[in-house]
């Protein structure tokens, strides 16, 4: 009887065990959860531009899904390129953006999509397919099917006011390199670039002095990061155009000159001006005689300017007028075409150099004027000097002055505190020569006549 009772109890325990196991299986079984519809991208083709970087670019929407547990569902979006969405590492290199809890759409501005495209390695200016899917998370992660959208990203342009052109002419040093300036169009730069040494025509384009972003080029006028050196076709002056939006550049021969009876070559040929990179104007410093004067581009009448009067400093494109020089003298002429090329601005002012210092007749109080030798192209004076110091000054003003660093080598330096020392009283013949295209230094001679 005892044996039967033991067998009965054993069988009863087995029945309860199986029943418990069945109950546990029901508790741990996961209900199937899926997205019933694909997400929707509106629009599904996006041409991105920096000008519209903060404007709405695309909205992605999706349907809610229901988990068996009542709790907030966290939704995210994943972006990737097609080649990275297959295999063991599918979507591993994608970009994930959290949308939030119980939200069913996410909008992006242009710069956000552009940053995603950049992270995915998409090429600027080229339309590419980006796949996206929605991720839902509660007690597990569920993904929607992937959809594709077409994205054309842009290159982000730093709002520089200028670009640097380091090259062989500057020993590749950006600190001493020429620059070109930003135009009214974002990402577009323009400027004048002169290279006089035919053996040093190569250069590159740097965003700033310390930038790691340096552009070279290819054979088709394209700018390429860390590309081959850019090169001018020959020594000369060029207008450089750079468009960082399209990564294109060009160099066009560009030289302004003055022409007319007032100029050294009359109507027969232009007298070339030079480009002042500091003030970004064209200049001529030299002798003009009485008569008419106009401005002409590249020694050709196709592009020329003339003023309608002598007073307002405005010259007009292809205008028959001319500036009238009323007195023969040395002048500084400046010229600049305006943003609207229908007009240009100019100035014409006389230039006078003199000597000043306690060795000179007027001491430190005033200049003693020199005279321009139009045949030799230098300034000269014969003056009685006494022991003391002597410097050279333009237009009775200190902003433009020169001083030597010794009294023997005949070299003057712009705005240098040095002065020539006169040791003996007497009559001296003094000359002064300055090259306006290289104003950092000048030359002088001083000879005692008696």
C-alpha cells in the first residue's frame, strides 16, 4: 500500500512540474511587433545649398507600432549608404539620430542633412542615394524597412573675407603671400595677382594663415584638396577668380593703364599702372603733362573708362570723356572698378618730396621741397646744409617718410627712424629715387659741392 502511495505522489509531482513549465512558457513568449508601413521622406530628393542651410530640408514620418507592454516607445532614424547596409556589419557605419519618445515625425534643416551626408562620405555637388530606416525601442529594438532618398550635399564655405595664395614666389609662406577678397556672392573670391618671375609661377589657395585646408588643382580648372600646385601660364598680372561652391578657379590677364596726351606715351600706347595689394587699387606714380587722360584694360579699347568731369572722381565704362590734367607735375593716380562695373572710382593728386631735419634750411618744422627730374625719373635738390640729421618726406606729412640705417650705403627704408648724418656745413647736391611698385625701400645720393 505504501508503495502505491509513493508512486501516486511521484506522478502527481510530475504533473505539477509540467504544468508549471507550460505557464512559464506563456509568460516569456514575445509577441510579434512590426512596422506595418514604410517610413515616408518628404521630399525624397534634396538639393542642399549653404544659402538655405537653416531652412527646412526634409521631414521623415512613420506610423506608431504597438508593443505588448504599455510604455513610451523611443524612436530614432538611421541613415547609411547602400553598400553599408548588407553583411555582418550592416548599418554599423550609419548615422543614428534620436527622434524622441512617442513622436512620429522628424524634420531636418539643410545643414543637419549636409552634416549627415558628410559623415557618410558623400561627395559635395554630386547626387547620391541615402537609405534611411526607423528604429523603435522598448523591451527590444524593431526596425522598419529602409527607403531611399536622393541627397546632393554642399561644401561648407567658411565666411572668409580673403583667401591666401602662398607659392614659390613667397617661399610657400602664407604670411607674405598675396590675397584675394570675398565678393558679394558667398563663397566667391576675386583679386589681382602679379607674378614677375617666370620661374616662380606655382601657388596654392589657403583658407587662412594657419589653415589645414589648402587647395591645389587638376588639369580641368578644378580645385582639389591637397591637389597639385596651381600655375599661371606666364609672368604678368592676372585677375584670379575662385568659386568654393563649385570648386573652380580661373586666371585671366588683367592690367590697367592710362592713355592720352597727358601720359608718357600719349595716345600711342598705355602706360601701365601697378596693383597696390594693400589698398586694392591700381596706381600710377609719375610725371603727367597737361592734356587728356583715360583708363584702358589690357592695352585695348574694348574696355575703357572716362570721367564726365574733373571733380567727382567717377569714371564711366566706355564713356568718351577724359580727365584733363591742367598742370604738368608728378602725380599719384589711383583707379578701381566698382562692384557694378558700369563705373569706377579714381583719384589724381600731386606728389612732392622734400628733405627735413635739423641739417636742412627749415629744420624739423617744414620740408624743403625737391624738384622732379622728368628725364632721369628722380627727385633732386641743391641746398645749403649744416651739421645734423636729414630725412626724406612726402607732401609735408609724416605718414610717408624714409630714413637710412647708415650714412654710407645710399639705401632708405620706409618709415624708418634713422636719418642721414651731415657732418660738415656746405652746399650739397641730393637725389632721391623711389620705385612706387616697391615702396619698402628707396635710394638716395648726397654729394658735397663746396
